[in-house]
């Protein structure tokens, strides 16, 4: 049996799921621990990712919450996978656990680098832009997902905000997703958000030269008390990487991309130019 390191992406994901289930049950950590005959610090380590719970412990916790059988099976299986898995978490399909994990990493990160060659980074999206790219979701889910995405922006404006560096390929800024009006508003929103001291936007010009961004999008998270994590998302699969070698490759890529991108002042001037073009096209 492999030993999964504490704070690995999958362990932290399970901890976030347990916290979400506890909050839904309107219980405190002390109440849970008391019902299970544990010290509250033991349970706290499960939610923080300091210690992975066993499948049996997960089942007991969720039974205390009155969680549905389907949810107990899903999270117990997740705990089993942790016991036999490695540090990286490769996942096929999309689902609740992936979104919960991404939200947890954004919430706890001190520094985020978002490399986005195809779309505007999620933390910079307007509701209209987000609604357009979620058009394939069921109607009942679209507004919920849009509200969740917009809510994610709070990590940039809270008391101790995360530092965000967004590296956006030129083509993502010129593609009028949702139409010229929606895209012009989106570009103006990027310019406004970039006024925050903790937000840096850099445009990667389309010069015909290959860069690591042309391989695909990724997010690099740094944390105060945990190892860094890389998130990669594709159409029907995603990955949370924490192996040292993978982190080094992506950190080196961000250095390369910063060197290839426009500086922040040039980037905002370029985005303003693109916004003006979008507004002219609408007219």
C-alpha cells in the first residue's frame, strides 16, 4: 500500500468535502468529535489535509451527518483511492469533487499563476462571459455555476487576498466569445481588476513563436503551509499535480512565459486597444 503524503491534492480534496458535508449538517468540529468519541483535533486534521482518514473513518463521519448513501460511497471510495494512490491526482470526467478541490485551493492559496491560452482566466471572468462558455450545461445548472464562478473572485478582494498573475494569450483576448458587446465588457473588467495591487495581467503576443502556453492551460498554486499544486483541465479529464518534478516543470514554464509576455503596462494598453476594437465592431 502506498503512503500518500499529507496535504497532497487528493487528501486536501477529501478534507474539503468533509468540511462541506459538516457545514451542510450544521455541526461544529467539536460536536462531530464528541459523537464519534474522538478528540476534536483529530477530526480537524482530516479537514485540513494534515492526515488522511481511513475509509472506515470517512463512513463513520458521514453517517453522523446523515449523508446520503451515494455520497458515503463516493467519499469512502475516495478515501480508499488515497490509501493506494500517489501524490498526483489524475481524474477522468468532471464532477463535484474536482470543483470543490479547485475552490479549496483558490481559497487557501497565497499566490496563483493562471496561464490561459484559449479563454479568459476564471477569476477574471464576467458573468456574461462565463454564461456563454457554460452554454452546454443544463439550464438549471448554468446560473448556479455562473454564481459560483463569480463568487470565486472574492479571493482577490478579501482582507488577505491571494496574489494573482494571469498570463493570457493574445488570441483569447481577440476572440469575441458571446459577441462583441460581451467581450468588450469582459476586457474592461480585466482592466479594472488589474488595478488591484495583488493582480498582475500579462499578455502573451502571438508572434508565431512557440511557448509553453501553446501546450495548454494550467494553474500553479502556492500555499503558506502546504506544497505547491498544479491544476490542468481538459474536456473530459483533469489533473492535480504535486510531484516535485511536475512542479519544477510548470514553475520553469511560468518564468519562460513572463519573459515572453508584455510587461503589465503594455498588457493593459493592449487590452484597452482590443476592447476599443470590440466596441467599434458592435457599432
